[in-house]
C-alpha cells in the first residue's frame, strides 16, 4: 500500500477540490491518504517536511503556482515525488509539465501503478524556493493590483484590470545586475527572472530555449511600454518575435549594445539585482518585498509526477 499526503489550499482560485473523487480513486488503487489544509504562507513547506518524516511515498498539492512552489520547497533535495493537482487561477507549472487541468484526471496520475517523474530546478530568493519566475516592474504591479477578492470573482480578468491601471504610467527602472560575477546595467519597465518559460498556455513561451531543468535562470528586461508588451505581460506571453537573443554580457559587442530592442535576455546561475528606484517584487504570484534581491538556482531539486509519454502523445 502506497501512502500519499495531500496538501490543499482552500483559498485556491478554482475551488475544484473534490474529496469524494480523491477518496474513490485512491481507494480503488489501494492508496492510503490524508489531507491537510493550508492557512498561512509556508504551511505547505512545513506540511511537506512533516510528510517526509512520516515516510510517505508521494506528496500531492492542490492550489495555485505559489502553493505548488511552497510545497516543492519542502521536498527539495529528496527522492519523494511531488504531484500537482491544479487549483489556482493560472496553473502555469501544470501546463509546463502537461498535467491534466481537470481535478480527477490529475488525481489519476497518482493512482497509476507506476509513476513517471520529471526533474525540475527550483529557484531560490530570500531563502525561499520558486518554480516559475520572479519579476519586478509592471508584472509585479499587476500582481499587487489583483487582490484575492477580485481574483475570486473574475479569475484572470482581475490581472487584466490591474494591468490597465498599472500601464497608464509605466515606471522606467534602472536595473543593476551581477550575473555570475559579470556586472550589467539596463533600463526597462519590467524584469523577469525565470526558471520556467511557460506562460499559462501550451506552446507559449518567454523564449524557445528556456528549460526548467538546465541548471540556469533566464533574465529578461522589457525595455518599452508598447501595447503589444502590455498584452504579452498581461496574458503571460512574450512572443518569439519580440525576444532577441543576446550573448552573455562579457561577449557583447559595442554595435549590438546600441541596437534598439524590446527585450534583453541573459542566463546565469547566481543573480544579484538592485534597482533605482527600489522596485516591488513578485514571486510565483506572491509579493515578497522590494529590491535588492539575491537569486540562485538548485538544479533538479524536485521530481514531479507527470503523464507517461504514451499518455502525453494520446492527449
């Protein structure tokens, strides 16, 4: 008999947590389970560590991307896999990994006789783990403006309303980076430090070469507050045509530095970022204070249960 602990965020946006479906599917698969509900930030990490101490075979998490990252942090560096039951507003990591959006279908992945897992890097900021990305500037303002009541009522439309308000007077920020020891300065309306390039829909990526298990973080600075830029940030889309790949700073030529760009892109393992003026920071949908920040990456920190290749092909 396998043992699975389920950690659920009752405030998650979808409200699709189905205890009966969970019990029926686990009972049929001879899985012993229990559920704990989060009340505060970091409850997920605490519950995950407690589950490890009890010797569970897997930990499942129901909630949005912030809750998923919180629980993943509690499992970092262990062999106990994480199962994601999408329950948030966007569920970007589940899209990234091909996990079914329907609650019962996601539970069925855990009920399979054998699990297929995929290693995923975790970013680290302020001693906390993240799976997707952190950002400053316009996107952080959108997150700050889309409060819980509005998200519960309007879902992703809450971010749209918040974005319209934030973009009326976009603030140009000067970013000071140290990327693996190389100093870089750039001005822009937003900065994204990404582990995952996925933006909430299959095939829509920040850039085509961003990988959740390459041991690198991708740094993007958006220079211009054009309408397409706002739309892409709003929908979580930075189209490939908008992103121009730039070599590492130490290899950049003077003529390239003078070329107008909408988006600048670098990769690094260790990132220090400061801004003028200080900028609010959001991480996987949660506000985590202002700059400066120190950001790092933990390669293959957690294994996530995903559909088997046959299931993915048929899906």
